[in-house]
């Protein structure tokens, strides 16, 4: 053996090959079809919105971590894209910049960056703009309008600190039939009209940029689960408990409460479940804990939707689940091998 | 994931499926030549070091006793080659400390036949007497823990042993020496089981073998004694199947109570190679002078399983198997639990089951990211500990909390948590440090 240095390293000397950037990068890849669908549906405004929010998040992350370049872990990109997907497609860009900055600065960097945030950063950003701009965040535009690839929605380029213009007149010019300006959830809540499961699955309804097609989101989630980049138990727990709760309500009063399928497919439940509830940093680590956590989110989503002032409850349900995560972890420690009740 | 209602190969919960690299598993065992000088360590087992009974300049024959045990939890050492005692001097060891070694200058062209034997009449011995004769053979646990085998087999007061589990799982990647000994020396293993049963009084023995070694299963089944007291059971290929607790759970469905030895639930576990050597050497009255070692790794040109005389320095070993210049890391043991050595002057001891040479690109030092709470380690830990929480506590040096609330002491350092960690946090190393700190705190302060 020739003369050279040998190195001392601690065991194990093999590794699974998974790393934080690999996981995060794959989550980003899995969101690209949803982004593509959103742009195809809403055109230039959605594209501008997604790009702006993502760029804001990346810039904020870089700005607040000047000593260490943390863009390489791809987590800020996930926050940006996810936040963009949960905003209405015609959301004014200056408000989107505020949302992106709040998401990274207050939602994540303030707590110490990756892995230290107690709440999902994208949801923190969205909760902030929901409180700050309640009108803009419930202003919806019709999907598949004729000029979506040639012109922006007027609200997109609202001057900073200004109210966005009224778009009723603009919507009328688009030649879209029967646009009500309300999401399926809002229509159910205020008019007691439910959208068909087919429309919800394929995404031909009014909603935020990325929450329209439940089917597409499910497929992207399946990719992540199969590649083991996502804990499949959390979506199963959330959707299962939401469906059970909705089913119980429907049994109680079928005339008033919609069927469970509508609850599962409408609003942000699907994207929230697949991409936000499963956020590793803010969900429990114990095997029992993930089921409890998912169950709480599912039940709370339905309860907020049915009894809250808002039409949509996923965001607050997940934030509540995030807040409970340390507590759940503490009380669901796994039984250590060789202690407690024995199998023999 | 284990689905209910299906017939599963016996296994344990959690664990990992690393890449196994068992390419040397089909290569027959070969003999290794004597190095010009052998460095025979006096600390080749857990327990008190042996006491050297030779002086410098003395001539010793292969197989001759050169160090005697210091009490019951100690082992004798026999000369691995005929030659002259050149010195008694400290040499580097795998744990980084210098250990006292007997240096033997080997006579050139020496025969590999054992010259000195200490036979006994084994037929009419009681179990206790047999244990003391076993001690004279000097066999230490060959899986790597190097617990003196005779001491392990004597049942502690108040315990009845009902089962001997023979560990042929060999779950560590790269290592195939147990595999080869099961294929080539199945009869020796059965002999060893016979003696072990006489000492501990167990009515039955179960040999557990992972399902990636079906040729070993066939060889063992062909050698089983007719009375049905020994059975072979196939278990799932999963790391760490070969750890004591996991294999006992897989084979018997029992759990070893936390903080206790397996003898408390009536089980004694021995490695296949331990019993193969016991079965071969005990009737002949020979001492341990050599062992079978897997030499492998991406930087080894002629990997394989070799019978290596104890005390052979790694420098000679690596030269002989053609270690490439790309080797930057030499590991004693397997890649999951083995230790890298500080110097190639470290000699082979009774507990070395493998020597692996890794190059730089086989083990790139990864960038460490913060813990993202993915819970992979919680789902991998075979002891169902919570490495996530313990890792966060270790970073804050809250070692007492780790021990009191999260049962740090139960960790046997299999390395599954570090293996799966996407943030590349050296979890198991943090736990080693924490345990070492807690154990040695009194001495320092």
C-alpha cells in the first residue's frame, strides 16, 4: 500500500443516499404539473403570481441568511410555489410579495430557518394576507377565459398600497358563461349548491391557482409517497377523518350538509393535505402521533367549514395541527423495545 | 410494512434495507500466509487483559500458551505462529488506545500446522468443568463483541436457559465470513452447539439465517443432528437482524427486558463462527490461533474470506490482498458498526470479522443540514427509541434528559438512524458521545 493518509470516520460508513435537497427537490418537481395546470387554466396572471411569490421567497431566504447560502436545500422554493398555488390567480402582485416575505421572514427565518419553524411557512404567509387583504383574497376570476394568454387580469398589476380595481366589468368581457365569482365552498355555504365531483376532480371550478384539480394533486402526492419523500399516513389520516366527520354530519341532516366526496374534493383540502399537512418540520415524528395529527386536521377542517365564519377551514386546521405537534409528540413516545407490556 | 393475515418470514419491527454488497459470499475460504512479525494483543476480549507468561527471546511453538487468563472473565492467548518473542510493546488498536502486544518474529517457512495441543477427556465432564476447558481454548464472541464464550454460556444464578440461538444472520453489508463458515464448516457448528448445550443445559438450539443465504441453510440442514434438538430458521434479510435483541424477537417472539441480558428470558446467543471454532478446537485441545476474516470493499483488488493468523498487522494484510491507492478509510468490522482505524499497524484480533477498504468517493463527507423532523429515524430504530428527540437534546448536551426520559442506554449503536437521516446528522455518534460522557463523568469531575 502506498504511503497516504487514512481517515477516521464514525460508523455507519454507508448511507441511504436520501438527503434534504433530494427530498425538497422532488417535492418541487412534483408541484410542477400543478403549476402547469394552473397556468393553462388562468393564463398569464397565474404565471406572474407563481413567479413573483417564488422569487420573493428565494430573495428573502437569501437576504436573511447572508452567512450561509441556504437556497441549496430547496425549501424556500417549496414555500414560494406552495404559497403561490394557494392564492387566487388574480391576486395583486404587490400583495403576493408581502405574502412571500412574511412567509419566509416571519414563518421561517425568525425561528431559525429550516426545520425550526413551528408553523408551515406558506400558511403563515397566506394567513397574514388573508387577514390583511380580505377582499383581494376572495376575488376570483373565471378559468379558461378567452384572452388569458394575451392579457393580465387588471388586479394583477395593482399599484402597491392601493386597492385593486373592481373586475366585474372585465369578467363580463371574457365571454365566460355563468361565472358566479364564488368558489364551490362559498356557493355551498351561502347558496347551498354543491359542485359535481367530476368538476372538482378535473378542476373546472373557481378556486385558488393550485387547488382546482383534486385528481392532479392526488397523482402528484402519490408520486411523492411512492418515492418515499412524503409520509403517506398523514394524507390518509386527514382525508379519512374529514370524510368520516362529513359523513356523520350528513347522516344527521342530509338536506343541509353536503356529501363527504364534496368535502374531500372542494377547496384547499387536497393541496393542504398533500403538501402542507405533510410538511416534515411541522408534523409529528412518532408513528401514533401522525395519525392523531392527521385526524385533528381532518375533523377541524370540516368543523371550521360548517360552523366558522369562513368558507374554507383547511388553513387554520393545519396551523392548529402544527401548534399541537410538539404536544402530540410528547405524549405519543413509542414504547421502547423491552419495556412495558411484553409480547411474550 | 407488515400486512396482517400474510405468512411472513420471521423478522423484527423497523430496521433498514441497505445495499448488501455480498459479492464475496460465493468465494471459498482461503488461507493467509504468516506475516514476518505478528503483534498478538493481550486485550482481544471484553474483560481483564490476559497476563503474558513469556519473556523476550523465548522460542514459542504455534499453539503454545503465551498468556494466561486473569480470572473467569478473561481468556488465554496462544502463539499464532512458531517463532521468537521479540518484544512486549504497546501497539495501536482499533479503539485508538495503545494496547500491549506480544511481538513474535515468525520463523521463515514455518508450517501452518498447530504444534502444541492441550487435550482433555471431554466425555465425563460436568457442564461447569467443560466451561473451564472452553476457557482454555480462548474463544471470544466472533460477531465483534468479543465476550468470552465460556462465561456467556454459564447460566447466571437463578436463570434456566431453554434455548441457544445461533446467530447466522450476518446482517452487516460486505461481510460474508459467517456465510462461508456455515457453507463449509456446518459440521463444526453442530459440534460447537453440542458442547454449548452441555454447558448451559439448553434442551434446544435454533440457528437463525437470513433468507439471502439459502445455500448456507441447505448446508446446515444437511448437518443437523438426528434427534431434532437443533433447527434452522430462515429470517428476513434486514439490518440489524443479527443483533441479539432483534434476532431473539424474530425467532422466539420474546423481547429482552430493557437493561437485562438475554439469559433473563432463558436465551443464550452465540455467533455461528464462535461455535464453529469451539466445535473444531475443543475436541483437539487447540487454542485459538487464527480466525476467518472477510476482506472486501471497493478499494480491495482480491476480496474474499481468509483464514488470518491472529496478530497479523493490517499493513501486511492490505498489501497481500492488493489494497488500491484509492483507499482512504480502513474499517474493522462491517460498514454499519465497524470502526475506522487510525493506523495500518493495528493487528487482527479475535473480534475482527471484516476488514474493509473504502475510497474517498465511497464515503463523501456529506453536508449536514438541520433536523427537519421527518421521523425517518423513529421509523428505523429497531429499539423503538426516538432518535429525533435524542439528537436535538444531544446538540444541546442535555445528556441526562436523554438517558432518563428517552432511554439512551438502550441504544446499541446499530447506526440505522444515521443511515436514513436525510440531513446527514451523525445521530449514532452523538449517542456514543453522550453515553461515553455519562459513563466517564464521575472520573473527570
